[in-house]
C-alpha cells in the first residue's frame, strides 16, 4: 500500500497543480541603436511577407553594390511562394532569423511588404535581435515587426522604403525618399559628433497641415494603421504612453480607417500619445478622410499634423521607429532629436 501511494504521488501532484508558465522575458529598459552603415558593409535581403520580384530584386542589388555595399540574396528569395506569401511561415521566419545571426551582415532589408508578418511574430528570435543589433528596415506590413522588436528588444529600427518598393528607383519622389533613407542610416551623412536633424518636406510632394497645435517630444512608434490594429491585444501591440504615433495606410476606405481608429480609442490608447503624425492614406475619399480625422484628433490637446510625406507614396520619409522625435504642429515640422544610429564602429 505504501509503495503504491508513493508511485501515485507525482501523478496526483501533476493533476493538482497547473503547469508553471515559462517566465516572460522582461522588456529591456534602455534603447539600443544599430551601427550606422558604411561602404563595404553587407546588406541582407529577406522576404518576410509578400513574394519577391526577381527583376526588382536584381535592380536593387545592382544599385546598392554600385554604392559600395555588399548584398546577400538568399538563393530561394525570389523562388518561394505560398498562397500570397513569400514562402511558409517556417521559411520566412528562418530566413529573417538567419540574417540577424549572420555576423557578416550589418543590415537586414525586407524586400517588400504585403501580407504575412503577423503570422511569424511568434517565430522571431528576439534574443538574437538583441544580441546582434543591426539596421532593420521596411514599412507597410513590416510595421508589425517594428512594433514587436520595439516591445521585445528596445532596438531602434527604420520605417523606410524597401528595395522592391522605392529604393531601386531615383525618379520623381523616389529620389527624395532614397536620399533621406541613406541620410538616416549611413555614417558618412552625419558629422563626427552626430546629432539630430529635421525631416525635410519636399516642395513637390505632400504638404503637411496642422490639425491640432502644439509641440511634443517622444519616441516615434507605429506605421501602417492596419497593422497597428492587427497587433492590438497581442504581446506586440503599440505602446502609447508618452510616445508619438505615426500612422499611414493604403487602399482602405473611410469606414475601415474609422473602425481602426475607434479600436485605438476604445482601448484608451489615443488619450496616451504625446502627439500624432498622420501620413498619406491613398484610396480613401479626401473629404470623408478629413471628417474622420477631425472627429478623432481635432479636439486633442496634443500636436497633430496630417498629410506628412510618409506612406505608400513615392515621397516616403524614413523615420527611426523607437527614436526620439520632436513634433511642432504649429511650424509643421518633425525633427529627429538624436542620432538614431551608432557612429563609433
């Protein structure tokens, strides 16, 4: 009887006690900046969302190499396709994680956006991202990755044009976008002491307008409104307290933009941001969009500007996600308050 009871005790204990969850990794207290890029550095192309286009990938690779960079293109990058994705979740996450861990790589550029980042957020090796801080760039669907890395790693990343969407071109507004991108991430574009800089507004591009006046300083977070909404209620959702929210979107009708903003409002987030930078929202009726923005933002006691040149437009300004920015809605200016990259390497 005693021996039988001894054998049953571990079983009874297992039934009585719930599984102990693995301890959550704490969010790092301090923000990390990746090393600035210089000619000779290696840029890795990855496709963590939509399928890559071989012709555009080739043009971007050729252009970057002419600028003095090395470019790593995974052999399957332009061959993989699963549904509307650049491969399975396992393939896309593994490709990104491998680029992060590759000691010969100084930057990881998502080749394009599209769909699929939310499917792999739980497969990203955040410990490796923290241990190997690199320039990570992209926008649109990449917003989910920016939010996740900000939450899990406190690493400044870059809401920026991508090789397949913009960076392989120099015509029209793409010249503005590309110049600002390289000005943001290249070491030789900064004085030796570093320092902040004003984000320029092109004379022939979207012109920002004031919706609510005032000044604010905070870390810039956000990006694509749809992805900000899609990550709500997850471990990767946007952090509002004292930050400045950047929003843009494409192909969304007014009622969908309204619904996403109401989600942020009902969550209490809109009351916690220090300011708002609203970029381009192509696809929405202009009068309808203006009314929606007035309803959600006009009465706020924090600065709000609309129509800033950022988003799914040739005029797509680069912003350091997680970087300190200063917003002056009265002067219609945005200033990056400190160097978002390390210059000492």
